[in-house]
């Protein structure tokens, strides 16, 4: 069965009748080196749905439309200069069957257990790819999320699990991209625990908020860099600081290679491009890993958004 002839409408039938086609497609996938001649990486991220994070802007279920997501991803992956994709198994397998992963860098998302908005969000267990899966399926790297809240015990379990994942990946000679944050639970209005709305939910209370100050991001870099028994295969996936001028100081915290994450741009696409452009000039920064802001741009033009991001490299 040739994956190049598969359409989105046929995916469910293939999964039902020929589940073995997925393993066969992984085995014959044509791979490429992690870094090409430019030494830069442009990766499109689509691992948000597995954490229940489906919203884009005002549409709470934007990423829940799988056919639409796959259409955007295949378009992004077809653009010159796009090196690959980061996603969970379900999304990667769809793209694999569609023939979109040939000669692309494939990053498997590893810990998706900290569901968005859950009481246990910071106990971010490894419910996605394991190191042995990434090795067996011939993926090119893994990615893990490390949010650290000094007041939440769940962060310690995540920290320990992340360290063991770094060890497991390094033992197989596989790169792992660590995305660290110093985080906290937000208070409600006026610094209280939150005003209760008609549904009985406190306004803003309990939401996990990432601290993008220079001090916090630098501290997260220091913590993430020291995970495991070796950092030889560790990359960092970092946000641009609240003040982009602080990124130079933050990136001096470690010699590990860095890719920048996109995050929410809230309609300010041009401002995001300028922040990325500034940070991409730093010595340790090697590229971009961007998701919703490129796949769901405010003007709807995925092609233009991706091409502009590629141009920054």
C-alpha cells in the first residue's frame, strides 16, 4: 500500500482494516539528518491536541477538526525550508500515511499527561512516545515539556521523569528537546483566588501561567541543562523573553543548542516575527519550533505565515 496515494478521507478505513500499514510506513520512511547544510531548523509543532489544548484565538475547538489540521500541516511541510514536524503518535501516523514525512525531521512528543486546565496539570507524566518507541519507529528526536512550579509537588515528579527520559534518549544516541518553564498558578481578579462566575468557576484562578521574565527563563535553562547523566543529546526549546533584549543574557546560561518556540501571538504576528528575528541572531539559537501561530494565522494564510518564518532563518 503506497502512502502517497492515501487521502485524508481514507485514513479511518486504513486504520480499521490495515493497522499494520503504519509500522510498514515507518520502516520504509526516507530519513534525513537532523541538521542540514544551513545548520538551522524550522519545525512545525502540532502536539497541542493531546493535552486537550484545542483553542486558537476565540475558537475553542479549532484544532479538534483533524482534517483541517492535517491540511494545514501538509501545506506547511510542503513549503521550502520547513525541516519537519513535532507531534504525538496519532497526528504523526496520519501524516505518515499521507506521505508527508518523507525526508523530514520527525520529533515525537513524549509527556502529554499534564492536561490543560487539570488540577494535576503540573504532574506532567509521560503518556506519549517513550525513548524505545522513538528508536523502534526511527523517529529523529523526542520533545518533553518541563514546567516547574515551586509550590506544586507535581513538578518534582515531572522533573524526575524528565531526567530519566533524557537518560533514556541519550543511551540510544537520540536528541531530546526540553521545553522548560518556571510556572505558577494564577490568582483571580485583583490578586484574589478568583471571582466565581455563574458556572461556579473562579475567574482566572488556578490557571498555569509561565513566567517569561529574564530571571525565570534563565533559571529554567539552568535546571533543564542539568537533567540526567549527560547533556550530550539535549537541546533546549525556549520562549522568547517578555523583553526580547533579555534573550542574549538568557542564552548565556547554557552552551546547549536552542530552538525558539512560537507560543500564542494573540493576533500580533508581525511583532512575533520581530522577536524571533532578534533572538535568532544569538550564537546558540539554531531555529524555530512554531505551531498554532503559523498553522492558524489571523489572516488565514498558512503559506505566507510559514514562508515568512522560514525567511527569518
